[in-house]
């Protein structure tokens, strides 16, 4: 378990990203997406699977198990049995820490178990099977997930506009700043990326 935690959190302590093999033929991956040209075989510790998981954290997972993998969160917000837990990268070489955020709430009315409802990542080490990661242009996300739609826009703390796009049918959402992706969020299929009671960034102002 300790070694698995080290692998999953390697982006936090600034280790080198996983090595990737490349293939030049067209093929369909296990998630059902068609890829062409060079396809990367991504280490499971850094794999983003829409509607399912990011790395070793999965939707529906017991938050007790998440705590064993990640330790205590560095920040967060909680209310009415719902919560965001945020873990920050220790690598600040680019002047900005990457973050992993997990949204959770009670699994059922027994209010005994809290489970993962959404997972959000900002690190470019994490990728979908078709190679999509943060830092890329908006057009790249739209070409690989054609079903994404604009769901909201915000002014962040610097008065810059952040747009939020979501592909409900795939279970994946994106935030864009100045035309580039700044985060990827995995959520249940056919649910909205905005369907949370708590706002991850309360300092952001919704543009009506």
C-alpha cells in the first residue's frame, strides 16, 4: 500500500512523469474512444478514465480508503454532509501548485459512508487514453470529446474569465483559462459537472 501511495502521489513530490510507449496505428481503447496517430500507453497511476476514475481514486470509493492513500487534505470545505478535500503539490517550480480535489457526500440515507462523487486534477501528468491533459488548447478537448458544452463562466480572483465545459454523456468536464485547459474533472456519466452543493472556488464570481 505504501508503494502504491508513492506512485500515485509522485506528481506531488515532483518526480519524473511516467514513460510512455507509442503506437502509430488507429485503434479503439478500452474506454471506447477512437485514437489515431501516436497513442500513449499511460501508467494507470496517471490515467484519467471519464465517468470512472483519476489515477487510483475512483468514483464511488469510500472516503476512508481515499484518506489512507492521500493522507489528510491540505484544504477543503464541508457542509451538510458534503465536502471538497484538496491536496496541493509540493512542487512549485512553475510558481503555482498543482492540486487534486475530491468531492464527496453520503452514499445513502444511512449516512454511514461518504463516497467520492467527483475528482478534479490540475497536473499535466494525468492523461486520458486519447492523450488529453491540462495545458492543452480548448480545440483539442472539443475534438476528442465532441459532446462537451459550455455550462458556466466565472471571473476568478484575478478578474480573468474561466469557462467550464462538460460532456455529461462521457462523465468528464474541463475548465479553460485564456484558451487553455487548467483542470480536468471526472464525474458520473449523465450527471452535470456543476451538480455539487459546494463551490470549489467560492472566490470565483459567476457570470450571469
